[in-house]
């Protein structure tokens, strides 16, 4: 029986592993330049990207060949177990502890979600371990089960320990103290309420005096709304007067009694009145854009890219004027490439009729009026005034980061003089445990240009904040499949 198992089961597992490694190696070779850049983006492997990019391909090919040769098959299985164990623990650590998750697997493997990838790797670890036990039981029948698993367990331990050591040495994953001190607000949240959305595809589309609105990336023509107490939920289907366009990122915003569907890659903007779910085209081919915020019924603030150099710029689209588009090339300030270094979020505060642009990779905030006049430039509490990113230009003209980006700010929203910003930087004397299990929100007064204070929001297990929107004394956040309403204590933001 053991001979039969060794002949057929072990042979099948060996062939599957060999094909997997050959496919992965060839995929990396065919796009080697991109593979190297993706490795350099890895929070664990950035410092060793050069040698690892060659080593992984060579090792995968050698292991695949050894699996096909009967004399070296056993060694190939042990090497496969070590590789798959290392890949598995690497994915687990990246998913749970990294803010930036590149994939450098190659080919169709890059199309998997990270959870699917983790399950896929675990399956092959178990399969390989079973094959090794079958081989060793056939070759060493005098060994009991515990003796048979000692060597495989040592291989798994060494592989996991090596990756874990890289993890603990990584300056990109382990939060280090920065040279600033936060002021934590005393009991800022007096009440919290939750609503289970049932999906992680929702994002905030807007809020008014009656309801809060959610769009969905998986169902872009559906609009969901809830009352402000998160008790009554309604979903409606939106209809377009014309929809035969190559949409890539159709989104919805709700404000001022109207809803707006838009896709800056077409580019197109639709508008409809709440209650009438047939939207009409109001702008077609006026300007390509990467972000949009509604200023008024016929006015929109845009973040676009310059035709001359592809750098990020701000613009204003006004439908009832000629020309419709006004471009402001000097508001966003270039430090390296004008794209990654200028990345951030364009926010609208309709209570004060002002725009906010907060950079993602440096500590600057820009406050503008609706005429796109810069009113202030001020800073977040941290000291990162210069971006810390490294950009590579590939042979096909694409730009990619060639090291993990040093992100300063993650998600933000603005409402009535206050800016709420999820920071990615740990201040002095802050708890490592709190950082692992919570998001930290810094509050700024945009009128006074000053820092107000900070507070924590607990994660939903390992799921982190995906979106925020503020309304009066409430802050609404999306975390995983939860919509939470946080109520600030009276007087906190007076």
C-alpha cells in the first residue's frame, strides 16, 4: 500500500509543485523588471530586492527540476515545504501588519485576493507535508509518526523564523516613535452605534440632515441610505440616460439634494435629484480627472493630471461658463515626480464653502475657497515635510514605487472647521499594542490652523478603517463590514 501511495500520490504532488514553481519562475522572468520593482516595494524584502529577485527564480527552477528526478525528489519535497512555508508566513504577516501590500508572485497568481492566496499556499504546505510523510514512512518503516514529522517541522520552523526575523527588522512595518507628542482627548466618544452592512464594498457617498449615503464599488448603480441613527436602510437602483461607455471607476456622491455619478476615466458626470433615480449627463469629455468633489449644482473641484508632464494638478469645472474648465497648476507642489509625491485627498467642506487638500506622503494641508484661491498652507502634527518615496520608470513608460512608500496620512474627512485625519505615524510614548489594534485619528481646526487632539478607534479584528465622514457631533466610519457612528461628547469641538 505504501508503495502504491509513494508511486502515485507523491508523484502527483511532485508534478503539481514542479509545475507551480516553473510557472511562477517563468512569469517572473517574462516581466523581470516589474518583478524587481514589486520586490523592492515589499516592506520585508526591500533592502534585499536585488539579490532576492535572482535567487527566488533560480531556487524555484532548481527545486522544480529536483522534483522530476527520482534520486533528488525527496530533497525537492523538503525544499518545496520550506519555500511554501516561507511564502505562507510572509503573506500572513503582510496581510495583518503592513499598510502597503505589493504582490510579486507573477502570472495568474497575482489575480488572487490575499485571502485566496493564503489558502492556496496553506493547501500546498499541507499537500507537501503529507507527501514527505508518505515518502519517509516508505523509506524508514521503523520510525513512528512523531519521528517522521521532526524533520519537516524543523524545515517549517527555519523558514518561518527567517521570514519573521526579516519582519522584526523591517523599518517599514514596525512602528517607530517619531519626534512629536500627541495630546489625547479625555473621553472624546460618549456613545457608539454599529450597523452591519453585509459587504466590504461600500464607501461613503455623502450625508445630509436626514440620511447618510453609501455607494458600492461592486454595484456602482445602487445607492444605499440610512437614517442618521443607523436604523432604517433603503437601497435604490440608479439609471443613466446613456451608459454605453467603458467605465472603470463609476462612483456616486450625494449633496445638496442631488446625487452625482461620475467616472474620470471616461470622463463623464451625471446628475439627478434625490427621489428621481434617472440621472442625466451634465458633463461629457470636459476633463479627465482622478478625484472629484461637488462644490455646487454646476461646479466641481477636480484633481487631474497635466497634459504636459502628467503631474497632478487641481482644476475647477463650471458648467455654466465658457470655457468650462479652469486649471490651477501651481497649487500642488512637486518634490520628486509630481505624481506620487503629490498624492492625497481633495475634500469639500460645504459648511464653510472651502476645499481641503491633504497630502498622503508629507505633512502639509492646503485650504482653499471655492474659487480655488489658496487661503492657508499648514501642517499636521508630525515632522515629515519631505516625501520619502523612491520612484522607478519602467521601460514601457510606467512609473512605479521602487521601495515601500512612507505614508504619513491615510484617510481624511472635513466638516465645519474640523479636519479628521487618520495618521500612519506613531508619536512619542504611544502604546504599540494600541497601534496594532486601533486607528488613530488626529483632529485639526482648519480656521485656526492648529492641532486639536487625538483619539483611538478600535479595528474590527484585523480590519481597518476604509472611510470616514463627519456630520455635526458625529463621526461615521466604515471598518470591514461595519458602519459605526461615534458621538463626540458635548463641548469637545466648541
